[in-house]
């Protein structure tokens, strides 16, 4: 389930898939809905949308029925800036009470709210550019002190004990340079993971100057990640990829135990740890709910379609095989 308790955002990013038809603001100025009612409504509407897929060609009946049993995961990244919802901690607690995992994404403009945030399954901050000039151009922030806020959030991330992620969206010609500056942010924020994804073109829009030319191919994302991992210095290695999502994952070497990567999540273990923290104040870390990465998901520089589960059936669009072969040759 993808959802957000706040439609408003303090940035107007050039790659925003919403084409900026959502409100912008530097604070939450609207009626504050009850967290329980929000989660109830989100679950109800999500399951309604899933149910509407019944009978659609290509939908596997057993997968549909499994998805309709209950919501298991919530990505708080639909639109806007969820962290500014005034009752965000109660909202997260309500999701966890239902044993729904929480993937929380923030644009790193609200350090106070980030500092006060309770544990979530995975906390992302969007690292849309590594310098003041590039961040201003890419994110088009509302705050005049956006750079100071951004850097404060990077520093705060290093103090979080649960799973943390730098999320980079590569845009050709906009934020794909300054490797040393990215590496310095990595050293300061000490994220567990660095998720790098090529920007997705969302169509023409008066709100954004991007065209399809700004979208990197997967072999370009791969090559960039190899340079970024090297620039970050000892302690980070490319661990996984999802070629059909144009995404590569760099992980802290601490997540490689006895030669086996542990970039996946043991969700039931997370909920048990969270409940112990909530009841007794027992602190816990990302390492305690890390799970082994399947062999097919581990990064292989020779793979042409890395990260695809061999138990699944890939349905490729017209020309996909040709593009994959072209990318492999280029890499």
C-alpha cells in the first residue's frame, strides 16, 4: 500500500510524477485527521483498488486472493511530505499495531520532525543532489535555508538505529556529477543502504523541463554506482540490483555476514522488536531484523537482467529484449 497523511510538500522537484498538482507549503496548515481513521480509510480504499483487478488479463488469481487478505506493507511516499503530518508518530504506531511495515520517505527539509520520529521499518531521505546549487535546481525548495536543513537531516540520519537509506534519483545532466560531494554526504549520514534509481519520464508538463533524454539507461546507473561505491571509500559495496526497475542498491559492508548479503527484511522480527521497544523502551538496530538476500537478487556485474526472481515469469514489452541486449553491450 502506498499512502501519505500529507499532500503538501516543501519542494517542487523537477522529476515529481504528480506534475505539481498537489499543494506546497513549509508547514501543515490543514485539518488534522485522526491517525486511526486515516489508516482505516487507506486500507479500505487500497483493498478496493486491488479487488477491482479481478478478471484483468495477466492477473494471477492466487496472488490476487493473497493481496486481498490484508495489507502487509505501507510505503509513505505517495505524494507530499508525510513527516509534517502533526500526528505522524501516532500514525506510524497505528500501522505497526496492525503489523504493517513502514517505509518512510522524507525530502530532508524538516530536521525537528525527523529528530522526533519514532522507529519505522525503513527511513529514507531523498538525496536529490550533493551541492547547494544542484539541490536548488533539482528540488526547487520553498525554504530559503534549504541547504542547512538538508545537511542537518543528513547528520540526524546517522543517529537513527533502525534501517536507513539514502535515496538518489539520477537525472542526466542535473545531478549525475560531483561524486566526491555525494561521497562526503555518505560519510556524514552513514546510511545502511544507498538506493540509486534512474529517473522515470512522466510525460510532458509545464511544471517540469525534463524530457526522455534526461532518463539514464540501466547500464548508466550501474556504472555510476560503481564509481559512487568506490568514491565512498571502504565500507560500501554494490549488493543488489533490480534491472527492470532501473535501480541499484549499494549497502554498508556490515550487512554482508560470512560472505552472505543481508539486505532483505525479517518483518515479523521487526514487529517483535518494535513492540518490545514500545512496551519496555528496549532499543534495537537494523542488523537485528536483517534477512539474507536471495542469490538471484545479489548483484552480478555480468547479469543482463539482474534481480529478477527466476520463479516468476517475465512479460516483456515490444523491443525490451533488444534494449536489454544493447544495455549489456554498452556496459
